[in-house]
C-alpha cells in the first residue's frame, strides 16, 4: 500500500530541485539544504545553508468516524549565511519557489539542465547496436560535457547518434535518480523529445527498463522526421522500474537500422522524468522573521520562514 511522505522531506526536495540563486559575481550559489540542524562548518564550502524542521502538526476530522482527516503541518525553514546579500537572495528565492509550487509541492520534474560528466546522478549514454543492451552493459558510452549541453533545453540544438553498420540502430540511454522512497511515489512519467531517420523509414522507439523482469517494456513509437514528444506514464507497480539505487532508465532508438550504406541517426532534443509523491498537496509561507547572530564574527545572517503544508489522509482501524 502506498505510504505518505513526511512533509519535511517533500519541502527539502522542493528547495533542492527548484532553487536558483545567482550571486553578485554572476555565478550560481552553492546551497546546502537539509533537515535540522545548522552546521557552521558547512559555510566553509557552501554559500548558505537551509534547514527544514517540523514545529507541529494539527489534525481535523473530515467525517463522523474520523477515517478521513486533514493534517496541517507547520515547518520551520531557516536560512543561514555569512554574507547578508547572499542570505537575502536565498530568502527571496525560497519565497519564489514556495509561491510558484504552492499548489503542486508534491510534483517534480527532473531533466539534464546543468548536468555534465562530473555532476549528479542523472546520466546519458549512447551506442550503435543490433540489440537493446541492459542499462549496465559495458558498451555504453557516456555523453561528453559538450554533448550534455545539447539536451539541456527543448530547442533546435540536438545530440545526434549515428549508426553506420548494416543492421545496427542508433541508441541512447538516459538514467534518472528518483530521490524518494519507492512506496511514496504515485506516478512516474518519462518524456523523450527528438526524432530518428534511417533508410527504411523515419521514427523513434522508447522503452523503460523493468528491473524486476530485467527487460525493456512499455514501448512507445513515433514516425516523424522532425521533433516529436513520446511519453511513458506509469501509475502501478512503480517499484519494478526503480533499481536498488532508485535509478530509472529510459532507452531511445531509431525505429529502423542502418543498411550499411545510409546511416540510422537518432536526434535527441530533450529528456525529462516527472514524478508525483503521495503527500502534501499545498504549501504556503505564513510568516518570516530575522534571527541574526551579530555577537559572533563573522556575523551569521539568519532568517526563519514558517511554512504551512496541507495533507488529506485516510486513517486505518477504528
């Protein structure tokens, strides 16, 4: 049975995913987001720290027997920095993120924006093959930093994989890490934008790796000679599609192979993984106060925001 995610974890993920803070010198701020408590040592390597903790929860019965109830949780979101300007920018962006996502705080989209070889858990690979290798096959070649940039946005710039040998397809593999417990995920959607060409016809095929069965399944096909969007959406047995490290894999390939004279070419524009968590469905900032510590040096600039979250839940038993 699906479980409900702790609202603290949901808000932490929300801030980690959507914060985008540009410092005065034009570079991106490096912010550490975690559960309570503050760690002063972190500010030696980070521009700021955000901590999220539960202050209290309140419950309201919504029917006579109390089997359906509303849960209001009040979370303390503290922003810490040793630079006042940076603190103010972090606070402003926290307010922006919570405001923009207030009606869908449990819905997340992951893509390859900013990803390169040294970064993160989202990865992309390619090869030419007459089979569909499993995700951990040694023949996969990771994208270069320059190739990753080509799939950052949905635009006219593409990563192109060419298969020249007879009978071989141009294939790409995309790995996303879904940073949530398997039993709190309600829906998982993978999106691929691009197109394929080959001597026998145009089109692409996408599939998702079924970790339980060790097969590629949920096949979707297209037949365009220009960008088209293909989608795989799952709402059941989601645990079968995430491995022990919570990785999910999407395979894309040309619909037809090369004939040895004319190549098969896979053009990738943009790839995305969306998922919905069983948890809070609304959040909003209800108060703000500064709690600066100026008796120490360097000064510690701190702002506390109170965030109210809303969850409807069924209560078992009775």
